[in-house]
C-alpha cells in the first residue's frame, strides 16, 4: 500500500500537463482535476501516517540521528563538563528521557495532520505540485505547526514527569552550576522538547516528500498506467 501510494504521488506530479492539455495525445488517459486532488491527498495521508508512526515508536527519535534530541544548545557546556568528570551515564539517561518525551508527543500528530490534509483544495494542490521539493511539507507545516505545538506541550510536560527528565537533569546542572564563576544554566525543557518534536516530525515528512519527488517507483497499478499514459 505504501509503495503504491508513494508511486501515486509521483504519478500525480507527472500528470499536471495531462490535466491541463490532453489534445496532443488522444490515447493518453489523463487524470481529471478531481482525481489529481484525490491522488495527492491519498499520498499525503499515507506519508503523514508513516512519518508520525515512525516518530512515535520506541526509539523513533532516540535512534534516528537525523532527529535525535540532544542537550539544549545553551546546555552543551553542561554536557561537556559532565563528560569530563565521568558522568556519561547521567548524560545518556538525560538524553534518552528527552527523546522518550518526544516519542510520546508524536503519537498525537496524526489527527492534526490528517485534518489539514483533508482541507486541501485544488489551488493548494497546484501550488504543491509546482512548488519545491518540500512544498507539501511546507504547506502542512504552515497549516499545522501552531496546533501541533499546542497539542504536544501538555503531553511533553506529562512525559517529562514520567520519564524523570528533571531528575536526570538536576544532578548534571547542579554539578555544573557548582563550578566557581560559571553562569547558571536552567533551560526550559518543556519548550525545548516540544519544538524539537515538531521539527523532527516535519523533517521526517520532508524526507518522505523528497523521496517521492526524486525517485519514481515502478507503476504497479492501473491508475499509475493511466497517469503516465503508458507502461514501463
């Protein structure tokens, strides 16, 4: 199903000229405007579902180097100081707890994305089809980012408590803050994890979209053959 849906997206991308003008190819069974819209919506639904599922699974963030949540930038000096005095286990537990919180929040992404996708209109489809390599992702982000941030934050807050993020952070921060003449570090971990979760989710969606646009897949169904007007 995933392969067919992704291939359908590629097919839809290639069908734009057919939708606009089919007079030069009488044998070409072009997609209608309605089919083009429905095809893009279907492909985006599958892509969003796969991305949100990937992010939400155990280690979806933690073992994916592209989206793994590390120490907040302003706390990198805390990490470095901790490692220098042999506190690697505390560093690892803290980073794991951040990513577990993100994975919990990502479980709630699908309904928000699906709602936005189902509101796509033909004018949106046209902009997406002729946009850049991440035009669909950019569209979804513009439509859903604020909703996702609002939805994720309370989940991250609960997960931070469940995963004992603060418990893992406190000894690291205390060890660093006890160093003479250092500026105390106390990042907003809820805000940090929430934003990193949203950024990671859209990074996955963008990767899916780039693959769809750049790597045509075998036309394995009648609808794909209809879109391309030929087999092969």
